[in-house]
C-alpha cells in the first residue's frame, strides 16, 4: 500500500485541518480530564458544530446526519482532530460504541428517537457492562431482568461506568436466564438514566478526577420495546459494542518518546547512557506500532474490518505511556510529586498522564486479556482454559 494521501485524501485532510484551525486551538500541554459543567457545555457545543458541518461521525450515512465518508477519511479526521484541543471525551463512548449498537440492533423508532440527538451533542450515552465480579469475564454478570407483562424489571449493580453521572441513556447488559450457560442468558436494553430506581454514585479517583461511577438498579422498569436484539442474544449484541470499543480505545492521549526526548534535552538527562537506551527502546517500539497501524489502515482502505491485531496498539501505547511518564517524573526528582498544572513543565503533562496510564491498561480489555486475544486469534496458539463454558450460570460458583 502507498501510505501517502491520494489527491482526494489530501484535499479532505486540508478541508478538515482548515475547519479545525477555524474553531479550535492547537493542542498544548496537559488536557484536564473529566467533565465539570463548563467542560461538558464546551464538549456539547463542539459536537454540535461538528455535526452541523458534517464532520461528526465521518462514516455514518448521511440519512443519520453523518458525512457518508470512507473509513480512510475517518482515520484522517481522527489524526487531524487529535492535533487540536478538541473536547471529545464525553461523546467517545456514546458515539463510538453505544449508538452504533443501537443502529445495528435497534428498531426504526429507536433510530429516529436517539441517533440524531446523540450526533448533535444533545444527549450523552454510557455503557453499562462491568460489575464488581464481571469485568474481563463480563458474561459472568449478575444484574438480572425479570419479565413482567410488557416490561422488564431490573435489579443489580454496575461499576466503572464512565460518564454515567452526566449521561441521559445507556446500553445495559443483563441476565435474563440463569438456567443456561453464561453467554447464552444475556439480553441488551436501552435504559433511561434519569428514571426512578437508577442511582449513580461517583467514584473518586486517585488522580483527583471523577470520571466513572457505580450504578445501582432497584426495580427499574424497561419496556420490552427498548430491547436490542433477541432475548438471550445479548452476548452477540455486546460483541458489536466491544469490537467498536477496541477500535476506539486504540491510541493513547499523552506524551510519547518525542516529548520525553525534548524534555530530556532541556533537563540534561540525555547525558545518561541508561536513559538513552530506554529512549532507543521506546523509539523502536513506536516505529513498530506505526507500521502495525498501517495494517489497520490497509484493511480500512480495502473496505475490510480490522482484525484482532488491532489489540496490539493499546498494549504498546498504554505501557509506554506509563513507562515514559515514570521516567520523566524520576528526572524531575523531588519536584516530580507536584501535580499542579501551573507549576510544572508542560502543564504537568507527565504527572497527569502517569495517573491516567494504569486505567488505560485496563479499559477496553486489560493487558492480559488482549495478550490472550493476540495469542489465540493472531498467533493461533491454544485457547485459554474455560472450565465454565458449558455450565448453566446458576450452577457456577460466582464470587
Ligand atoms: C478508565 C476505565 C473506564 C471504564 N469504563 C467502563 C464503562 O464505561 N463501562 C463498563 O461497563 N466498564 C468500564 N470499565 C471497566 C473495564 O471494562 C473493566 O475494568 C475491565 O474489563 C477489567 O475488569 P475488572 O476491573 O473487573 O478486572 P478483572 O477482570 O477482575 O481482572 C483482574 C486481573 O486479572 C486479570 N485476568 C482476568 N482474567 C484473566 C484471564 N483469563 N487470563 C489472564 N489474566 C486475567 C486481568 O488482566 C487483571 O489484571 C472501565 C475501566 C477503566 C479502567
């Protein structure tokens, strides 16, 4: 594949860049994570501006307010938008994972009701999958739904739900049948996060942020018409969400080897041979990742869906982010513990990213789970042991 832009791609890149330059400042220093009220209002306004100018959801069909563009154009847009201080965070999960699931499995009435409002930044969505004893093994979840006439009654608890505290709707994976093996007794629903019985409790993070939550469901009623997919087909629906998640959580926002090299040049650390060796390792891995990403782009440009090799990116970038920030903080010696953005070089980008990096190694599949995927599905090695595969859920000893 020729990795240079075709004339049409170069023209689109210029159009995207010109639009972004008109509306946003170039990216610099640390971006505050999380979403207080003013950050949320800014994110909603940016989403609306993008949608009005057909730059929101590049590949979505025009009938849903998208651009009807190609996957390569979506890659180009992502590359250009990431150079600017674009407040995209609150919409990443909804537009990247939840609404595509609604488009794939929802009725026409669902699509009419939800898609346009999400695209215009008017409504925000969250993903309610993980539970205290169901994360990597999400099919082991316990939140249950029991049918009562035309509605389902939901009871249980979710955890680590990003953005639940400002979300209007969520996609909710629950157990509707405990008598069959765990993957077969699940069903997916759309849930209104503002209805009675939904209680959102924010989790206070070590970084100082409050980005995710525990969500409790007590006798929450969901009409059967808000089901996504057939009863018992929730795992199939969830796989579509998770496939979109792995595509969305690929890169890592934060300093890379270039930024730490620039910092090392200023601080004198380049004279340290051990540091130079680390820098060389980061550079080599970054180049390897860049070439691996070209495989994804090649698949996209041929109209194919990227395969499981896409998992490689998150393992490399998340681990590097943690390692690079750790080294930078060590270089800063005693000052390294100061996290105030106005007192540290680069707006404390190394400190801020250091606190975020461990989360990135967990979200969207932990390092170990992604290594299992690469081992099984890229390298063709034998499968992980799955002793509970054929057991009915209520016969399993679940913690
Ligand atoms: C920043 C962030 C945002 C998140 N946002 C959301 C969200 O919006 N919605 C949502 O539903 N969830 C969300 N999550 C939860 C996330 O999906 C889970 O944390 C993740 O799936 C891991 O599950 P767990 O935390 O229960 O860890 P566990 O699954 O209990 O894992 C614990 C450890 O055991 C290892 N392990 C588990 N199984 C295996 C295995 N088979 N082989 C080898 N090692 C294994 C893991 O790698 C890990 O080191 C978020 C998490 C983070 C960090």
